[in-house]
C-alpha cells in the first residue's frame, strides 16, 4: 500500500512539472541555418529538400507550401514569403527549373544568383529577398489568350449617326490578332491613349450586333513601341472626376511618398479588398472616397488611388480596363455569368520610355506577391484610360435591354495559323481634266489580322521617289487615304508615265496616259494656230465665215475622238 502511495505521488509530480514548467522555445535558444531547394522536374513534379545546420544539435522547422501550375503556355511557380524569419540565422532558397519549361518570362524578386545547369536553370535567393514578398516566377516565351467579344449597338435618332466601339489594342506588352470583325466597320482609328476605335454608321433606329474574335500574345518584357508625346504625358497628369489630384490629402501623400514604388506599397497595404462589392454595375468610389473608406475597395479603388497620388507627385499614370485570369474561387463563379472586368494602373517610366503595368490589387489579395517589378502574364488590356477616367467604354459595356447577356469570353489559346497582314492598295481618280493637275485618291487598307506598325507610304514618278508619308500604325480592318497629285505640263514634259505607290510590301501602279496629255497639247496648239491663221485671213478678207465654221467643226470632231478613251483598271501588286 505504501508503494502504491509513493507511485501515485511520483506520477502526480511528473504531471505537475509537465504542465507548470515554462515551454522551451528552440528558436530563441538555438541558431538555425536553413537551405530549402525546390527542384522542379520535367513532369511538373517538385522535389523539396531541406538542409539544416543548427548549433547544439537541436532543430525545428515549420511547414511551408508552394505551388506550380501550367496556365496556357506558361509554367508558373509561386513560393510563399518567409514566415517566422527570426527563427533563422540564415535562410536560402534554391529554385531549379528544367530547360523543357522554356526561357524565363519573369521572376520576382531578382535572384541573388542564377546559373545555367546541365538540366536547366538554377536560381538562389537569400533571406532578405523573400521576407516581404515570396517568389513568383513564370517560364515560357509568352502567354496566349483567345477572346470573343460582343457589342450591341443602337441608333435611337431619326437620322444616321456614327458610333464607335473600343476593341483590344496593341500595347508594349501585348500583340492583338483580330480574326473576325463582323460586320466590317467603316474604319478603325487610333483614339486618345492609343485605343483602337471601330467606327460604324447606323441608319435611323438601326440596331447592330458586332462580333469580334481573335487571339492575343502577352509578353513579360516590353516590346519596341511608339513613345507618347509631351502633350500626351501632360494629359496623364491632369485631375479628373475620379482622380482628385488637387485634393490636399492626395497632395500631402504625394509629397511624402514621391516614387511609384512607394505609392504602390502604400496603396496595397492601406486598402482592403471587399468581395461583397464585386458585382456588375457597382458604383465607382474614386480616389478620395477610397482613401476615406479603405475597407470597401475593389480593383477600381486600388487603381484610382494609385493614379491620383502618382499624378499629384508629377508621375504620369493611367488606368487599364481588361481581363485578368484568376483561380480565386470568390471571383470565378461571377465571371462565368457576368462581364466583371479587372482594372490596374500603369505609370510612365521616363528612363525606359514605356508605360509600366503594375497591380496593387493583386499585391494586396495575394498576401504580398510582388506585382510591381514584374507583372505576370495574366493581364489582357481592353481599353486605356488616361485622358479620360471613363471613356472609351470597355467590351462588356455595350448592352441593350434589362436582362443583358454575357458578352466577354476569354480562355487560354494558341496563335492563329494566319497571322501575317498584307496591305491592299487601291486608287480612284478624283480629278482628271485636260490642262489641269490630275488628282488620285489612294486607299491603303489592312484586312488583318494584326496591326502594321511604322509603315512608310512612298510615291514614285517613273521610279523616282517624290513623296514619303510615315504611318505610325494601321490597325486591322482600318484604312488610310492619301491624295496623289500628278502635275500637268505642256507636251507632257513634266508629267510621269507611271505613278507607283508602295506601302508595307504592297504596291500599285497608276497609268497617267502621258500620250494623251501630249495629244491634248498638240491639238490645242494646232487649234490655236488655226484660229490665229483664220483670224488673220478673215482680216485680210481671204476666207469666208462658212469655211471657218467648217474648219472648226472638223477640228473639234478630231479632238473629241482623241479625248474620250477608256481609263485602265486599277490593281494592287502584292
């Protein structure tokens, strides 16, 4: 019995000390050096290994997670930021990617070191690189989306009216292919901020449904692209309805933050995404209201606040409306039945001479992934808002009736087989009269599927260049017109036989009928000589008026027979 009592006392003592004694925290008593290697295989399977060096032979390591997914043409790797970073004296991540994944499209943050290995690529990151943002990387040449857009147009007026719709444009980071634009527009013009605007002329009370479909390439690095003018940059500094640049609060923040990065980080950390506001036709708050209601923000508010502060700091900034691919389960169901687009800002980098896209919204909702130094390949721009914070309206906004259907469909796709544009050139005579300069209207048309950039339209008179016009861009389904003036000269001395117009690898030849010009000149000179001689003879009384009229009638008949000749048909030489 005594032994039983002693055993119970001993057992209770163990339990007491187990619960009462303070818990030893290894991370406070021991230093840990950790190297984590993410070795990605060709199949997409990832082998993660942990190498630990610890003082006093004690170690503990918290669990972590990562993701590797193939989205379209891109392999995307996401490694979370370092948690409980104070537990480690040193911490290093090695990321190994097989060469079969393709070239590096983007990687953020920049690795401490990168090497080409026998199997592919190896990147190393140290502790300071991944404390705040984690690692986001993509591999592949570019991303490709296929798109199908519908627009519902109506002219409520009792007279014909011109209507414009915005179609996805080329930018420094995307190249658009339009395989279908039905019905064909009167023209596609370049609007403010580089938007592509398709023009239609609707008759009174007419309704038209327009379908646009094609593909787009999204690039990780910017391409050579036209730079904005000083006036365009100035327009992207102005105050608008939703960008209250001159508000004292906005100006104070601009004076404090100063740089695009600081503004981006401030907006991403201040605003909180309100998923309850994600719905069609939600009311836009604007920058100032977003600042006053930071917990009610969606992508528009993140974008508006960044733009307002950036502009107040003297940094040109603008808004992009478009499509952004996401696996977020709170957004996916809505996107299946409604045209809920995404908004993100761009700022102008004067050193690089390009508009840089960033996404403070996704930086906030992703838990700190860096969308400043390198945007991913999931953002497809539909329209650009710089001069105006509202127009042009993006696809999905052109609806009729109280129960509008879904009009925007985007999915991963492939490049179209036919993606080379060949310009078509034609002409029509505007003025072809004797003894006057002839005028021809030359029409340069791009039937698609892609835009033609940096095109020179060159005019030749008998193989000699006489004029050159620079066309910055000819979008698909657009046309460009120039007038060609052919000089008249006596006996055709200064008139060409052939006028040739070349543009983008295509050309057209226009016959000027120089022989006819010479004939006109000779007949005119002959007629003048006859009139002079007749006048002299009449004055000398050596010819009668009857003979004079007969001579004039005969000459007129000969001239008429020479004048009326069939104009040769025009044609394009590819």
